């Protein structure tokens, strides 16, 4: 009988996905002088570069926009800068996020609390533990669902990719959308049973609010992960919008200085959902698709 278990989850690149940071290091010797400057900037400032536009990267690195475009196409001839940014995001690994010690008697509240405690060096939390009920509600939405539609426009797309991979690793189906119009067209031709919509955004715009109204009218459970810029800090907010007879919006906030908020919230949702499945299935060793591995230990 297990007295305790170690919950360990780590990301492994698929065979057909390059680790772009490693590839840049390996090809430094063949770079032009400008590419060398850009390559060094990306290697040294990867956590910043992954969030930047071409213009922002140009300003910070000191190379031209055209150099950045050519550099991205060197590795991704078809996808260009957008595909480069996704590959960069996938190459980044947060060593603080891949290990969580839990007791067998722990419940979902304990999972969230321990994740919060583990993140103490990265976050200045204003009201962390009050988030538990909203997390539990979000997980309650995701547990029974068969399919998740994820909207991530512009710079939010990398976070949407991250979430989609985690949902797929759970054996569920997820579809990615880069604008409201395409997800709207999808909704016109499908059943809403066991469906959840997740919107990842900086601030809800008019089109996104229209999508929320449509979800409300059709009793579609919706989770919103948004980040509002306030001076040099960010107020990430996850709002679980429960439209099936309960229009109340629950929110929680963190004040942080690192722009890792969306993926942090995604990690919490993922770990919480995975933990619920662990407790129910009581598996000893489970391999999840190609990307995730889960270990239970005495």
C-alpha cells in the first residue's frame, strides 16, 4: 500500500519537433554576423524573446526586422516567425514546474496549495488560496468534456498551443482557433454537448465578448484566461463563466512581474485535472500519448 507518491510530469519533444534552442547552438558556426547577434540574444533572453513581436525583438536585439524574418525562415521556411515562436515556446522548460510531492491523502485543494507554494519564488501572490474554488470549478467543467475549443489570438497563440497539448495528452480532443470568426463558424455546425470553450487573451475585446454571449445563450461552459496590462505588472485573471443557469463570474488575480501568468494558470488546470484522474484510476504507471509520462513511487 502506498504511503505516499511522487507526481512527476515532464515534457518530451516529439521526434519530428526540433528543440530550437539546441539547434541554434549547434548552427552558430554557420551564422552571419547579424544572425550571430540575434542567435546570442535568443539564447540568452529566450524567456523574453518568446513573448516578443518582430519589432520588439528587433529593438531589443539591435538587428533589423528583415534579419529576424530571414532567421526564422532559415529554420521554418513555411511557418516563418510564427512557427519559430511556437518552437521556441516548446523548447523552454521550467525546471520548477515538473515535480510535485503529494501525499496519498491529499485532495485537489492540497494540489493547488502546493503548486502555489512551489511558485513562491516566481510570483508575488495577492490572493492565491482564494483561487482554489475557481480552479476546482474549472476542473469540474473539463473532467467530463469530450472536446475543448481553444481560442488564442496573436501573441496568445503559444499559450493556446501549450494548453492544447496538455488536453490532448489527457486523452481528450482539443481544437485550436486563431480568431473568433473561425471558432464561430465551427460552433454553427456542431453539437454543444460535453463541449467547453477556453479563451486565452490579454483583454476581452468586442468579438470575444460576443462569443461569450453566444456561449451563454447556448449554455456552453466557458473558461477565460486573460491578462490585463497595468504599468509594468500584469494582472492575470481566470474567470470561470458558468452559464448553465448561473451567470455569476468568478475571478481571481495575481500580481506578478514575469509574463508567465497564462502558462502558470494552464499548469494549475492541467495538474489539477491530471490529479483527479490519478485518484480515480489508481494507475501505477501510465504513459500519456507521446509527450507526458506519469510515475507513482513507493
